[in-house]
C-alpha cells in the first residue's frame, strides 16, 4: 500500500508519516520498483499503535520506547501521564477562574484588565504586605472581583491581612455574601470562622439573614460570632446564643455587652424586631439570664458571670432578681448582686 492510500485510510497525513519515518518511529517495509514507499499490514498496525499512544499524551520519543523496547513497562509511564494530566487540568482551571474574574470585573479597556491581573497576582502573593496592599487598594476605580476577595479572606491566616480583606469585602457590596455563607459549611474549622467573621462585617439585610441562619450552625464558634454580630445589629434571635456564651465563658464579656445593647437602645434593633421591644424584649433578656441562674446544673463560675451580665439590663425583673441573689448561698454571687444593687440605687 502506497503512502497516499495509507494516509487516506489511517487519517494520518503523508507529511506526518514521513516525519515518523525521519524519527525512526515508522519504517515502510518495502519500496516499489519506482522507489515509492510501500507499507505492509504490519506497518499499518504500527501506525494505529502510534496514534493510539499519541491520544494518551505520550511524546513521540516515549512512543518509540514503548513500541521498540521489550523491557518497557507501561505502569510508571501511565502514572506519570495521570500526574501530568492532573497538573494540566489544574492549570487550565486556574486560568479559567482568572478569566472569569477579569470578566466579572467588567473592564472597559486593556489598562483595566492589566490592573485586575495585577490585583489578582498580589492577592496570591507569598508576601503578607503585598496581600494587604492589594486589599487596601481595592477601593480604587477598577472594579474588584468579589469572588477573588472571598477566596482570599477564607484562606488568609495573617490577622492584619485578614482585617484588610474583610474591610475590602464590606465595601464591595453584598455580592460576596452568598459565597461567604457557603464557607460556613466548610469542613475546615478555620475557614468557617473566617467566613462568619467576614459576614459579621458585611452590611445589609442579606448579611443579617445569613448570620441568623448561622445561629443554627453545628460549630459553636460560628454560632458565637454570629450571635455577637446579630446582638450589635439588634436582632433578638441572638439572645439564647448570647446567654449560652456567658454560661460557657466564651467571649462572655462581649456577649454581655451585646445583651445590654439589645436591652438598652431600641435604635439598635432592626425593624423586624422593633415590635418585640414594646412587648417585653428587656424582660426576655432578663428572664433568660435569671432562668439560667436558677438552673440546677449551672456551675458556680457561670452563675457569677450571669449575675454580672445583669448589670446593665433595666427593669424590675432584674432588680427583683438581684435582691434575691444578694442572699444567694454562693458568696461570690451574693456579693456581686449586692454591688450591682447599690449601683442601681445610686443611678
């Protein structure tokens, strides 16, 4: 079979067949009387073997070894091809992600594109200072890819850089809120904490709604950050979680401050909770604290913290409770309650 017919039947161009021959990869078995290459059935099979191995990503040199070296074993080469393929896919996915982020930034000219590329490179820098500068520079005229900011803040372990990234996210609008909420479900505890800390600094109703959902998160750290943020936003749903934090002694001072804000300043409460102020929000806080004080399983240190948390909660419920607590069997509780009563009388 002559080279033209081989090319038609195999789908391999005559030029490529000659290239294979020049590399010693394929040698026609014979020649015609006129000197034309003549390929045997075995030659045709070799061509198909070459093309099959090329389809796996082998180089022509590797194909020659595979076909001609009787000691050649495919396992190591196939393993290496798998590794190379994974690396190539990862590189392509990284490029695709970068292109999508540039597109999301809606650049108007190539200068904008270059600035976005520089920003993305800086966010991925090994230098904490470079990452921080990138975050702080995000307030410029070129739109910032929010996905890149979210990804950066969820992986950032350096506190100063993380703070700058959260600031940048808060200024970027609520586009990153849903992505941060996804981070709350991460299997990595540190990522979950970074996600809720970032949500806590995001303005707007959507962030508040996501924080409300986080009150049911199985991670106690996530629940705590969400409760503190919601307390400062005036969301009454945070009350049970804040009281739990006081009992547990985890950020108990912050939790007590959040409760006092809820109880003392109606202006801090969002519209969905405004009605609860007039119908007993203060009593709800006071009753929650007093009930935990009376609970038989609440340990002594927690009872002291709960008593201290009553300090800035107004109303007769707390005053009556402090009178009772001033006679408590636990001397630390009794002394704390008596001191708080004197403060209230002085006011």
